[in-house]
C-alpha cells in the first residue's frame, strides 16, 4: 500500500493545472493504459464564466501541449463541480483514482466537512 499518491509524470514534467487558464482548480491522476502504461486523466473545476462551453476540452488539451509538449496531453478531461479535499485543502487523488477505476474509496475521515 502506498503512503502517498504519486503525481503522474510524463517525460519528466508534471502536468499541473494551468494557473488562471479557464479553470479555478484541477487535479491530474495516472490511470492504467494498454499502450502507454499510464494515461493522464484530469479533473477540472471551470471558472463560472466558462461553465457549459463544449469546446473547452480540446482547448485545454491544446494549452497543455503548447506549455509542456505532446507527451503531457491528457487522455481525458473530466469537468467536475468540486474536488475531494482534506481539511488543509490537499486534493485526495486516491479518491479520484478509486472512483475512476470503480474501486472502494476506503477511509473518508480526512475529507473536508
């Protein structure tokens, strides 16, 4: 069992959320992929102005490619209303991974109320 959830790396770069670029918060996780080993999946909270736009997934992927290169392009971008966080505001990536893989989420005592 891992004591921490590693942040996925692709080509030595961490695909962090583009600061101030149409999203207010984001998280990236690595999910198993047949060819790549792990594929980047992002969970993004959009700024209120951009909520409901249908072309944003392609725009965000293009932004990541222009900033970090094609190796960091996310496989999937999920637009969500909120991200699971602890009391000190750390994103619980293990919950995102468990939900995406359909696994048990485990202990939820550290979630922000």
